[in-house]
């Protein structure tokens, strides 16, 4: 009898259930009734505190199109993973204890950057671990695309699409704030797909003068409205050269804004005299049903994870490279962010079509 564990950790996204389904269906086809699947509740928390349930075949039916995660999730920051909890419990030792107590043959971890850093830690501690790349940010090293990304792109793009008519009707500048604190993949793709005029990313610090100049150019061309897609983590050139400590001190002294979008709206309005409005799709970008693309990707990733288990290959993350499903060592990707290259072809193409990045 084979016994495996499943957990979903970190922020939720649309294709977590679809990916677990892919793993389970492949395992059942490989082993029939000779496999047991243990689902841990609320991510690593369930593994730490032995909060789990034995899954049944029917648990994995009818969930291909269901967003979120049937196991629940929580954030367990990697930087705190070796610190005891409030009761003095050693979290790493507790996870290893639960794994061994349940006599697991493997733990499948569906998670993003921080979650897979913990997965690699557990692998280095001697556990059999296989990771699957989950994040709407698409910022995981070692894979071309993560499941959840395309679904989030669709939602963010729809938000930009729906702003166009009201922006045009009122002749306003609209700023749509897209998720992405450290990387700008989601904003970049949604901005291009939604026809944004200006796209602001964490990887390309912006100059407010250049943004206002781009808006003025549109005005001269007879275009009296503009759409700006801005990532949560977009930063000005002035702030980009500051240390974290200096930036924090500066923000404390200045007028505070709810987010970068509202700060930009205020400053652009002051500079240009134009009406500027802000739209924040927020957590809607994580919600709803996964797109067909993500359903297919998740099924392929899940099946490959089951195949790796069958072959006795662990300490790996399944990945998509050049539209082929492959595997990469967890230790080679743990802690590495895949950021947007300002000199990449996609940025060059966007600029050639007239999109400004404020630089």
C-alpha cells in the first residue's frame, strides 16, 4: 500500500483543485486501491499540527472547474519556519514527525516561492517531496508558466477591458492596479492584452515626468482618455535607489496613500489637471473557475508528479518548459524569483506598439 500526502500552501488560485485532481487520478490509475491519499488542512499548518483527513476517490470528482482549494490554505512564512510556535513547538520537527507517523511515501506540495522553499527544506531533511508550481504571479524560477497565472491574467484583462468604455465616455485617466508586489508578469500580460497605454512594473522604475509626457502625447493625438495598468509593487526611479530603511523613513514622512495606484492618481492629477480614477480588482484575480488553459496545464503537471512518484524520483518540482512537462531539482529553484527582464522581447514588442513603461 502506498501512502502520499497532499497540501496547498500560500495564496489561493483557481487551479489548485484541478492540480490535485490530476495527481489523484493518475495515482489511482497507477495503483488502483493500493494507494491512500492524505489531505492536510490549511497548508503546512495541517502538517505541523497533524490536521488531516483521508481522501476518497469521490473527493477528486467534479472539481476540475472549481476554484480555490478544497483542503484550505494558509501562509507559513519560510523565514519563520525554524522559529518555535507560541507554545514552543519546533515546526520543522513537527512536520517530520507527522510525515513519519502517517508512514507517508511522499508529500506533494502545491505552492509558490516560499512554499517550495519549505518543500526543499523538508527534502533536505530526508523526506520524499515533489513540488508543483502554483502562483498567479508566474514568478517561480525553473518553469515557463505556473498554474493559476493564466486564469488571473484573464480576470485582470477583463477589468481593464471593462474600464475602457467608461474612461472613453468621461475622458478620464484610469489606473487599474494589478496584483504583483515583487514581479510584474501579471500586470505585463494583462496590460498588453487589455490595451493599456501605460504599464508600470516593479522591474522598470518609472519617472512621473515620463508618464505625464505619455499622457500629453495621447492628448495631442486626439485621444482624451488613457488606461494605466500598474503593479502593486511598481516603484519610482527616486525610490528605487533607496534602501529599504530609507524608503520606509521617506514613506513615514510623506502623505500616506492606500497603495501606489492612489499615489500615482494624486500626483498625475496635480501635474496634468486631468481627472484620474483608480480601480483595484484585488482578490477577484485569485477567484473563480480556472481557464481551460490552466485546467490542461494542471492536469499535465499533476500527472507528471504522479509519474515521478511511481519512478521513485523526489526532491523535484514539475515544470513547463517550451510547452513540455519536465522536472527540475527543488534545490535549484528554491528562493529564486523569475522577474521580467526589461530588455526582453516582450517588453521590446510592447514598446514598439506604443506602450509606455514610464522609463
